[in-house]
C-alpha cells in the first residue's frame, strides 16, 4: 500500500484495529501528569520476583564483564562447559584475597580465573562468603535475581516475569546508563504523547487510540528513511515494575516487540536495556530472518540508541525535578 500522509509515503499493511479513545485535545492536554502518575503507580505495584536484567546474553558470551547492580559490584561470564552452558553472575571479588574477577579470564571448564593467583571459580556453589547469584537466560537477555530485593518487600520467584515474544525474530539490544531512577524510565514510556514532538526524526502522526487500566495503544507512523514511513498500532504494557513492552498489534510487523528494562545500578543511576525483536506475519519474510539478522541488527541498535540518548535526557529531567528541595 502506498498513500500520501503528511508528506510521507506509507509502506506495508495499514493498521485495522479499532480504538475507543481518539481525543481531539492537543498532545500537551492529553499527556495528563496525574493520569501518567496513576499508571506508573499501578506498574510499580506489580511483582518482579526480585529479577533485573543484566545485559544482552551475546555480550556476556564475549568475555568477563563488570556490572554494578543495586549497589553491588558483580561479574558476569559465560560458562562454556558442555552440558552446563549458561550465564554466571557473582560478586566481583575473589574469595581468596579480593581481586576483581572481571579482570580475569574464563578457562576451558567455564570457570572464571582470578588474575592475581589463578584461583578458578565455577560460579555454581558458594565458597566462603562468596555466593553466586541465580541467573536466567531468556534467549536474548540475561537476568539476575537480587536477594536484597526480598528485604525490600519483593517476593523472590524461580524465574522473571517474561513478556510474550514472537517465535522467530531479528533482535537488537542496547544498554546505556542514565542519572535517574528506574521509575523515570517507566514513566517515559507511559507518556507516548512526547514521541512525535521529541523524536520527529523517527515518529509522526502519533495519537492514542485506546487507553485501558494497564495498557496504552497508539497509532503512529515510524519513519523509515527520507519520506518513507510505516503506520502501525502499538500497545504499551508493563509485565513487571521495571519493564515496559511495546507490541505491534496491527499493521506491518504484527507481533514485533520492544522491551525496555530499567535496572538500578547505584543510587540515582539506572541502566536502560532495550531489546527490539522484529518479526512479520509474511511467511517469506520470516524465512529470511535468520539469514539477515546479523546485517539488520546494527541498524536496529543504532536507531534505538539514538532514541535513548534523547529519552535519557527526559528521564534525567524527571529525576532532577523530583529531587529538587
């Protein structure tokens, strides 16, 4: 389908979902701070199981990496041992004399080796006061369960609350840090009205077409390049208090999702990990996804990073205003 809309040529299928909230009010009036705050309060009240996202699993596969999560210095690495492969996350200190394990290497048995004296640690069992953390690899992201969150009232679960994902997809993941709290990241995504104003290079003709107790649905044109765009209906909802998911429900790419995860790092700082999982209802396109993934991924990640450089400013502004005396 080709159509002319606000000087944009639209490609792909047109969305056909029916909404019930097509307000004639300007965006600044629709973006009611009280309503956004009520939506945020409901999202923050959801259970998390004590889980937070660490990073893209493919990043952890590369080499030992240092992370600060919930005020703790952690090391993450990939265990390559056959039959026991998987992500490992543990305190970033050697139980022997305290060296940073993130400065070490992983041996052929999948153990992390201390750079000071060569102590090899499997990361499967406690060793003195050194206790590895429970991890979960969902196929795209690695999660870690933070025991301290139980003391803050979050009941721990065996695995995180995962959003529904397409069966086949091309994924791209970015991670960056902002000077804000996790609630500010979720609040940013619960305000879709800023999209076409704050990111005119990526979005146009955005309007909210449905607003429920736990979700917001928008109709928006994604700018592809130059004057080419694609119009879709996308629903935003929160499966846990530190995650918000956008799902395309009508138009081209139905089933594609964008997961935005907010992980507390240290006081007043949050890591934003965003996973984009693109798919299609067209059988021919789906068949090509595994072949084109490595070529498309850098483009997906570059675009997501550009958006989050801008949205990080939004989140940091919310944080600054809230913390003013």
